[in-house]
C-alpha cells in the first residue's frame, strides 16, 4: 500500500502536532504517524509558564487544553528551608499565569486540533524504515501498524518528532554536536491534593544537594518531582517508594506542603536524560522537538520549545515544499534560528541541573530576590523567556551578593572564595561555548562527528538560584 502526501510527520505529540497544524493551515497535505493511541501518557516534565500558553494560543489549542480544567498558577515559589522567593509571573503576550497539564489530556487536545486543521493523524502506527531516491534524499517512510499491516508513504519532507530516542534520527544517521550529561536523576509521583489554598502556586525547594518541586495539575492532583543527585539512582532502583518518601520527609517545606495529600500513583524515575543539540535537518528530513534538541528538565522548557519550533518548522517549509533546493535552504535557516533561540536556556539549564550543594552566593541571591515581588518576577521572566539569564544575573548583582556574603559572619570565607573561583571558571567556559557554538556545529557537520571541543565536560552556568523543573 503506497500513498503520497506533502509532509509525513513521525510522532504526533507536542512537536509533531504543532508542525502538522502549521502545515495543514497553509494548505499542505500532512500525515502524522504515532505508535501510541490517544489519550496516553509519556514521561514528561509538564509544568507550564506563561509562554507555554502563548504557544497553545498560536496553535488554536488553548481552549481545548483549558477544558481539561487545570489549575492556573499566577504565582511561583522557590527557596530553601531558610528563605523562600514568592511572586507573580510577568505577562507574556498578555498571559501571566502558568499551569501544569498531564500529558494524556494535553496530547489528545493537540491531536484533535491537528485533525481539525485538516491533518491526518494515524495512531498505533510506527515507522520501520525510510525511503530514499537515487541521490540519497529522504522521500518517504515504510510503516507498520498494530494489526501487522504495512505500507509506504511518499512525501516531500519527513519530520521526525519522535522524541529523544528518535527512530528518524537513528535512520538518517545524525549525531549530537553538543552534549551535557545530567547530574541529577528524576523521580516523580502524583498526589491527590485537596489543599485548594495552595493550588495556584508552583513551588520548588532545595535542601543540601536535594531539589524538589510540587506542581498542582488537572484532575485534583499535584505532581511531586524530586531531582536528587544521579548517584542516588541505585537507591531508587531498589526501593523507589521508600527512597521517595524519605526524601520528601527530609525536606521540611515539601513535607509541610504535602500535609493532607496522598500519593496516588507509582513512583516513576529517569536516571539518564542528557542534554544535546543534534544536527536536525538534511535532504528531505528534519528533526523537531526532543528528536533534535533536549535541555535539562530542571527549567521545564521542553513542551514550549516543542510547540514553538514544531510550529515554526511548519511555517518555514510550507512555501518551499515543491522545490528541493529551496526546501533545504529553509530547513537550514530554521535549524539555525532554533539553535540561536535555545542556546541561552540550554546553557542555563545545564547550570541549574548541577548537583551542587546550595552555595553561600546562592543563599545571598535567594535573599535578594525574596526581598520584593518585582525581583521575584524578574526571576520568573527568565523561565518565561521574557529576559535572558545574563540580564537578570548580571555582574553588578553578583558583586552585591558577594558583599552580602562578606558582611555575614556565618559565611565561611574560604568556602566563599572556593565557590567564586569555581563559578568564574564555569562562566568563562559558558562564554567560550556560546561563542564557538556555530563553529563547532559547522565543524561537526563537515566531519560527520562532533569535535572534541563541542561540549565541555563541565558546561558553565551563571551563579543563580536553581528553579523550575
């Protein structure tokens, strides 16, 4: 069985549905295949900031997602047992609330929006191979469904939106040109959460090297996400529920937040989720969402970026699908734009995902941000991509936090200088990585393998309180 379409999208969740919506609205024939049936769950950090809602609005999916009745979060909080930063989100395109939406309902809403736009979405169907022309250009896929039916679909463009373990990425032989190994694992569970007075706040706390969050979500539940150092993975493997419960009990503000709440799911874990940029386009193919770029989940940016750059991919290629040379040029422009927009958050997330203890400088910064709601809003603006990290964590503020530490008799001076030397070194490495990013990507493309300097062993980060997950 062989059919033809303009674009074949592999994967129909966030990035795939977004691309399909954008293409269908521009009059292009698009077929999306997904091995799952909807609604279905997937491993995901599903916290929303205001810019998530803005992307859903652009796609025409916001009303369907709101119909799931997720709690809106006008406020966010983060801190330690000693100090907590609380404040309101700044408005992003007129939207000033976050949320948390479980993936079964979210993904179904996106699939329904894609179908309403005119895209064909086939569920329970997976790609088994790619089709190529005599010049090696990708021109379609072979597929198989759960009833063992098989066929081929010819297309002018194949989009892999099939996640971190992308089949399309594997079949085209693409590589990572930047990579960062995660230093924290993830463990999460859902709780029945009757505490209505707190369901408008997304919260995070750090205690020692532990990091924990509570995000109220739809269905009267909250997701509790722990991000302990990855060295604790074996402990969670042996007894996930026991390790989870003991960690909750050890973080006093988290234990207090969950008073009256009841665990309502199994504990799910992820030990390995490295961050990366992959080469994401070539003759007749492109990679959207996590298939092409993934950042540490600590900043909760994956869904937004999947929606945004899936949509932008569809918009970028729709006018050029009938001319292979023009199409390839449009794909290259799209990849460069994605990388430029995502690199600052990728680097910041790599820093926030470190398994460091809370340093004296971080404690000083927590106190500074906690002093006023306007300062807290500046911090949330980084997560909403309203401000770059370098604007909020600028050198003058760092010097102020150093002065605060020097005036605090409780701060060990030797520890302070050690942290300063460490963080200055990290910042120098961050700047070097940013300045050499395009050159390293291009060198990697020429060689077919990433150069050794493409991703430093310890990628740098600005000194900042860790937030979001």
